């Protein structure tokens, strides 16, 4: 059986094949992982896999919704279904008592969708070699959505642990700060259970934090005052309709500012700080942040890196970036390099000296 207690279960290994530019890759994952590489190296494709996984593990699985939104199965399989008719993944999720393994294969089917060829899992206690534990094979062939949640609900503890962690794997991307972006609009004040991946309910989320965890809310304010010295505090008052918009006051001014007046970088800083300063029990199990550096000055980026390092004590973090400035806070062992070799993406960790050399070459290429 599996073990549900213990500090912070996390993904320690991922084997992935046939997903977009990732023809075949194996990654060892740490509590915090900073993925860096140039455009086209495969960072976004790795983030995309975790987004697909998140859709698969929702309470009502949404794999087919993800496939449809991303252009169909042909767009997800490496070089298309003629070259790569299936994709596969195997994840190792470790607790203090052992490892839970989950694997699946998806193959191309008409009309341009992905269906399951295989889905399996097993539990490996620390004191047992892998060959002594057999896989639990789920009857998955031809199904359009994963079945591991159902197996867990029927009483299998290993399935419940695996789905419990992977279901709390969330991708955050605060790219859209256009005038029409949801983060700039009103949202229902009751939409506050978790921070949405685009920050759409940031005001409602902060309102709940201020009421239930004022110390964490004060931490948000203190960090924002460091990043934005003119910032004073949020003004979080729902309208009579029950809707709320992000509003704040600035030091030395009586004016009440609203989301439509914020710069892109200011909005992203607010969302990132709220995400990383929330109470430990609110955090997703795995937090993936795509390009946190967008619109932030180096000092703000240093603060975000520090907050991410602190949050990684309570959840696992993966950040994908093009910015060498984000790396200063982290050890070489925390950094994953993404590179394109021919048609395929590859990921590797290097020692401190080799990383320094790689970053020098990377920065020189960016300046060229």
C-alpha cells in the first residue's frame, strides 16, 4: 500500500516521450527547478506537458478539452502522428515511506484525438527493490480520460496518493495583461478557493487571505512595498453585486487606483507575490510558473526568486525562464538547461563551472 502522510510528496523523476519537441527525455526533479534555455529549446513544451497533466487530473478529467484547445492530437505528437503515433510518460512521486509510480501511453485516434493505450501504477516501499513490486494495470485501452481517480475512489490508496498530488499540479502564466485581460476585470468575490492560473480572481483571493490569514496578507503587502516602493495597500471591498476588482492606494496619495491603471509588470508582480506568499496549506502540490521575469526589473526578479525558494519548502516548484538574472538565487543543482539538438529537446543539469560557461555563451548569443 502507499503512504499518505509525510512531508511534501513530490515528483522526483519524469520520463517523457513523443510530446511535441520532446522526442525522449528523462528528468530528475528537485524541490525547486529553474528551467532556462533560448526560444524554441522546449521549455514551453515541458510546461505544456504539465498543463496537460493538470487537465487530466481534475475532478472531472479534461484531457480531450486540452487536446482540442491546443490544435488536436497531431499538434501534440512529435513531428505528427505519422512519425510518432503515441506519447508516453512515467512519473515517480516520492513520499517519506517510498515511491509511487504512475505511467500512461496515449495514441492517436480519429478524429485527431488522443486515447489511452495503457495506464498503470505501483507503490515501492523504501526497503523493497523495484522488481519485487508488480504494476497495477488499469483497464484503460481505448478510454478517452484517465481512470486513476476512479481506482482511488474505489479504495486503492496508491491511486489516491498519486491522483492527490498530480491533481494539485498547477501551471501559472500571468502573460495576459492586455486591457481585456481577466485580471483587470471584476470577478465574483466568492471565487477565492485558489488563485486561478491567469490571476483572474486575484482580488477575491487576496480578500480571503486578508480575512483568514492576515499574517500572510501582511507578507504580501511587505514584499510588494519592496518591489513597488510607492505601493501602500489594497482596497478590497466587494460591490453590492458581489463582484470585486483589484484596487489599491499608493503612499502619499488619496487616489484609489484600479486594475485598469496598473502597468503590466505591476500586475504580474502582484500575482506572483500572492501566489508565493499564500499559506502553506493553500499551495498546490506542484507549482509551475512560465516566464516569471516578464515585465519585472532585476530587483523585483530577485525578490520573486527568494519567495520561490522559500515556498519550495512547502511545495515543489518549476520555473521556466529565458532570463539569466533569475538564476542568481539558486544553486547549480537547481537549474535545468533546455537545449534543442536537431528536431528534439534535451534537458540536463551541469556543475557550477560548466553552468557559468554555458551562461556566458548564452548571454553572448542573446547580445549577438
